[in-house]
């Protein structure tokens, strides 16, 4: 495997994170997606943007999961799709409930441990003949991918061949605590801004379901989860939600090949959990902790047809190995 060497000038985790978030990217070889809706439960429909290979049942599929308040149009989702499609994968870019402008499709919200939607998609496409699937997630989506595998334990579906997680928030309480550091104010402000805007859109669509009396009080992700996420899903507050929704609760139960990529300089995903014995002693996990890379960044120098987004290439390499 190629060692990660950060792009020149991006050996600072904050610079890497902001650079990869803000830099525009083009994907000329990726064909336009088709829309696919999945009715994951009564009152809940999710939208996926899909890139299908012509001989879909004969090819493996990659199901990609985005991060908090992201969508199928996130640069890393489309970059991963372009690389996977070029190597023969069908690609399903799944929007979490309400993300990507889909607030009207689901009555409820989503949270960091809601694995049922991805499980439904895997089962549905397996019934349609796709029997080799890899799930890859970034940040919140990385936690979902790992928790999904851990929830399955010894009995994963036959079609699921492996999972990948980049910068996964797999110990939510520690990540939220890190997000509250002064130097991470901009990230917290941006997440809160998007979360509050989404709640206003939800309340406009479902005015009696989501009272906004306390929305103006929200200044942190923790407060949002305390007032909205936790009660909506019957958690006993934000701390209970963070504990129960974290992949760390089930990381030792993973029995599928799993690739985890994270960076020591990630601004708000501390690296300590990735050195935990529950992680390091599970033989099914391949854990890569790089010195640099930021949060969902991992930009390297471009070289020929390689645009330099190192983690995306590592995911596709892994997916090919587990879906021969």
C-alpha cells in the first residue's frame, strides 16, 4: 500500500480540512447519476444518487455514506464514486434522512447510529441480484459503516463483503468534546448553522412535530442533540445518545473485513480510540492512523490520472480485494 504523503503546504490538520472542504473538484468521467428512492420504513424515504454499471448484477457495488449535514453531492462522495465506477463498481451515494434537500421525504430525523437505512439498501439491492457489496463512510458515515458491521456481528448478510471508514466519529462523546475546543469554533459554528436551518425547514413541513421554542438557544452540537436528536429518538439526553450510537460499543463484534483511515492531526476526531485494545486486537480491522490528513482530507500531490485524494483510492483498492 502506498504511504500517505500530504500535499505540499497541507501538513496542518486545519489547513488540510478546510482545503479539501472548500476546493472545487471536477469529475468528467463520472456519468450523470440516476435517482433511486428507498422506503426504509413507514413515513421514511431516502434518496440515493446511483451510478449503475451496464451489467449491474455481475458487478460489485459500493454504498457510500456521507458525514454530518453532508449529502450525495459532497466532494468526497463524488470523488469516491468516480474512482469506484472507473474500476467496475456500481455506486450508490446514499443521502441520510433529510439530507440533500430531502426533508419532505421523511417525517423524522437521522442520527449518527441509525444503521437501519443502510441495512435496508443492502438487503434491497441484494434481492435485485447484487451479491457483492462494500459500504464506505466518511465521518458520521464512517461511524455508521462500522456500527453496521458490529451490529451484524457473526451474522452479516452474505452480500456484504466489507466496510470502510474515513475519519469516523466512532466515539461520539470524545468528538463532540473536541469540537467544543476554542480552536474548533468555526467547525462547530458551521455544523450548528446547518442543523438549525434544517430544523426550520422540517418545522415548516411538519409544524406540529417539531416545536422550535428552544432552537435559538442552540449554540453547540451538544445542545442541538440534547434538545432535538436525543428526545426525538428516545435517548435519555445527549450523553446517552453519544454512548449508544457510537461504533465503539460494537467494534469488537465486527467479523467482516474493515478498513479504517484516520489522521493524528484531525481537528475534532481524537486518535486515542483507534489505539484502543478493542480496535487493535480485532483481526478483522485494518487500522491506518496517518500523521497528517486532517478531517476527511488526505489530499496528496496529483500524479497523472490520480487526482491525489489518497483515502478514496485506498477505499477502492480495499473494495476490489474483498470483492474478487
